[in-house]
C-alpha cells in the first residue's frame, strides 16, 4: 500500500483496486492528481463560505471593500534590534477591487489594517476620516500662517555684514 497526504488529508493507493482513495472524503479515482484536485476544490469551497466581508484601511486614510478569503500565518513582531516582542501579527489573504484594475486582485494583508463591515465600524471610520480632514486643513492653515510671519532682511543684519566685509578686506 502506497500512502501520501495532501493538505492534511491522507490518500492511499490500493494496488488491488488500482485507484487512489481518500477515506475522509469517501472519494476514489485512478489518478492521484484527480483526488488532490477534489481536496483542493473542497477546501476552496470551505474558504469561500467562511470568507469575511471587510474594508482594508490604506495609509492615506481611505478604505477599499475587500473579502478575507484565507488565513495565512501568525508571526511574532520584532523590535528595532531584531528581538521578538509580545505582539503578534496575523496575515490573511484578501480579494479586493482596486482602482485601475479590471478584475478583483488577491493580496496579503495584516488584520490590523482591516475593519469589519458593520455600522459601528463604518461610523468610527467616518469619524476618524472627518478628524483627519480637520487635521489636514489645520496643517495647511498653519503652513499658510507660517508664511505670513515676518522674516529678517539683509537690512536687519547690515551692521554684521559690514563687519564681516571689513574683516575680509583686511585679510
């Protein structure tokens, strides 16, 4: 008897029946690749049913509708010196329609950058977006106000310039 595993499922080959069998799925076929494909399809269907609707929050404070389709891994965070910290990072695969693309694309994301698609989360996001807009307007106003602050001119330091010029002539 020959035995292998695929994605956690045990597959055995029966020389008498001349076929590969996955007892957990009650499925047999003469080709190993067909049994593996059946397992892949089953897992894909399970992931589709378990998908979670969400929004991915981008670095500019915007958001994109997405769907979590797979859990990838959990890793420990590292500090500046490469040492592990108590914090963990959870990576998932998402599918989202990106601007400028014809079809939805799959990418990896961290759970920290995803928000649920709920009224509470949407209200909190809208509040944060409004505060960000106010902060941006305040920063712009501060830059404009800073431009209006009077600056020194050459006339204000004329005496220092005259001294420097006199020192340069004497050297």
